[in-house]
C-alpha cells in the first residue's frame, strides 16, 4: 500500500519538525520503538541510533522513576494520562518538560505513546503567579500561552486575559468583555458544561482540553491548566490542536497486520532500519529472508478467502514459534512474509532449515480439509546490500529465483501468489 507508506513518511517528517518530544515504547521490556528528532536530540543522538534500545539504557534513575510511575497508572481503563509534575529536561540544564502518555493495546503487547513539550516558560510563570500580582501580569503579558483569571464572587467576571489570546484565537481581548457572554458563546457543549460546573464551585480536573471556536470559524484545542485561589479561578491555556491531531494519527496508524498480528510493512521498515543502525557499529551480519507461499491463490480460489486467512494465521504462528525472540517476523502483504535476524551464514542456514520444516506440514481448515503451506524462500545479507531497501530487494529477487525453480519442477503451478 504505497499510499499508506507515503502517509507514514509524511507523518514522520512532520513529527521531526515539532519541538515536542515524541516517543513510543513497549510496556513489557520498555523497548523504544520510535522517537522523533526532538526526543533523540535530548540524548545527542539520531533516532535510528536509539530505536530498539531499552529505556533504562537511555534515561537516568530519576527519569525512570517518573516513567515507571506513569506506566503503572496506564491501562485499558486509563488510556490517557498527564504527568502533573514538569520534569527537568535530560542533559539540557534549566529546561522543564511536561509529559502526556497514551496507552495503545496491540496483539503483541501494549505500547506507550509519550509526548513531551518544553514548559519552562509556563513553569516559571506558574511559580511566579503566587509571588505577586504585579509580577504575574508582567510575565503573563509576555507569555506565548494564554494566561487568564476569573473572579467567581460576587459574580463571574473576567479579571485578566493575556494579549496572546488574539494571536491564538483571532479574538481580541476587547471581544471578551468583562462578563462571560462571549466566552460562553465560543465553547462547545462539553466545554461549556465544564466551565459552568467550575464557576459553581464544582470539582473538576486541574488540566483538561477545551475546544474553542476561533474568529475565523475554525475550532482549536486549548489545553487548560486551572488552579483555584480565593474567590477566583486562574490558569494558562496552550494551543495543542496540532499535537492532538498527531497523537490521534499515531494511535490510529496501525503498525501491526490486523489478521496475523505480525509487524506490517511500515513497522518492518522502522525495525529493519533500527537493526541495521545498531549492527553496523558492531559489524554483526543481518539476514533478511523473504517467503512467498506456494499455491496460495488456488487455496483462495478453491476454498475461499476465509480459508486463506486460516493459512496466513497459521503460517504466522509457525514462523514466530521457529525464530528467536529477538528476530523480526513481518507480513508485507498478501502471502508474503519477511524474517529479519542477526546471525552468521551457518546460523542463517540452520534457521532456513527450521523454517522449511515448520512449513512442511499441511494446514487443517475448519471443515477438516488439509491444504499445503510450503513456501519459496530467498535470503540476502549485509554482504550483498547495506541498506534496508537493497536488502529487501535482494531477498525478494532470491525468493523469486527459488519460486521459478519450484514452478519448473511442478509444471502448471502458478508462478506467484497474491501480491
């Protein structure tokens, strides 16, 4: 699906432009699966140098304590969580980062999508708010975030709103007036309910997202930080429209084949690049093995696509049971599978024998019919190509040669399976 590959690359390029730090790692093992350039920069590295490493190799003890605390609170019942405590930025003095984490369940185990942003200015502003009203106004007027204060007694009244609100929303400070009529008119239904409950003294979250209609009619997402003081509510608002969209895109962007649970071609690309970057330093050979099932089209034609799905699921299961835990097994699409492993030629040959043996037995369909699931197999290693695209192309070509040979041995058999 080239269009999805283009979407993934475009999304990755966009994430690399952000100042927010974005990372994705496994819950079990805390292995880094993805990071953008901002996240890697705080470790003075490129993303490819970090992907595949454990988080405790990259973070110091204090950071790991915060990470584990967040992970322990996340789960199916709590899929999204803010860390309420800004953390010192690693290796960058006097900078503070605030983290939000999303729990992403998957067939191979849960992942955490973490997004951190530099909140140094806001952190300093929030600390200074409690010092003096004069200093509060000076800092707030200069803040890039919207800073506001609402008095609640004797009647709701907008006591302060920073000039940055016009840059963010298109509405001038004067548009809001002193009462809350205009503010109420530009909130969506959920936001209005939250605001009214807070004004009545009800309990609410100290940090939440609020959808606001801008002067041009578009909707933006403001992340509000709210604190209650005597007779007033005050806080800050930050435009998180783009980061929320990107978070949703990342959550929706499946990195696993939905049928087999194996890595799909996008995740294969990420993991293969990471493997090559890691092994290039150590000089360890990397072998890519390409498999194309023999006779798969006839299984679909004779027994139906549901039977074909049973075969694909069983092949995936056998491959995962045969390779080592550290090896990568992916379904590139149709009846094509790829195995990535680090080994010398002798070990690679042994793995190929095990794979052939694993696929030699037929698959039993739900109706009791048995069908073969043998495969044409081709391999290439880093002595033939050094980059991911070259390795995949060489392994695919080797597999195609093997399939042609098997076809000549069995005249009348189809040349290629479903692509």
